[in-house]
C-alpha cells in the first residue's frame, strides 16, 4: 500500500511564493512519488529524503523536528520553501513560505 498524500496548503498561500508555478509542480511531483512509494517500517523521514534526492528534489530534515522535511522547489538559492511531514504512511504538505535566511 503506497503512501497517502495530503495537501494542507491552499492555492492562495502557494500564489504568494516567488515562483508559485515551480512550487505547484514540485508539490505535484511529491504527490506522484507518494503514489509510487511503499512506506518502510523504520525511519520514513530518511526514506523520503532518499526518494526526493533520487528525483533531484533538494530537501533536508528540519533541525529539531521529528518528522518535518524542508523542500527547496527552486534549489537552495531560491527563497521558496515547502514543508512536508512524513509518518504513519502519510506524506503531508504542511506549509509553504519564504526563507527567513539565505
């Protein structure tokens, strides 16, 4: 049974990003990857970091968080960020925003 994909971010929030078209494309790619990926019994966050890296999507685990991954839809030079949470066989787009640092 593949991952369940949930998008908790409104189109309105996505439109506020520097490149909303690119962010939407990456969110759609994450949804597609979720449909193609079987959850592991162990560390699903590390599994997803590997899945994203294999698909050339730049991401890293959020420091201090157990299950949140920060995705860089335009690469690390772009201010746009997509935050996904992974666990229990579900991948959730939890938030989007601009980086507060570069």
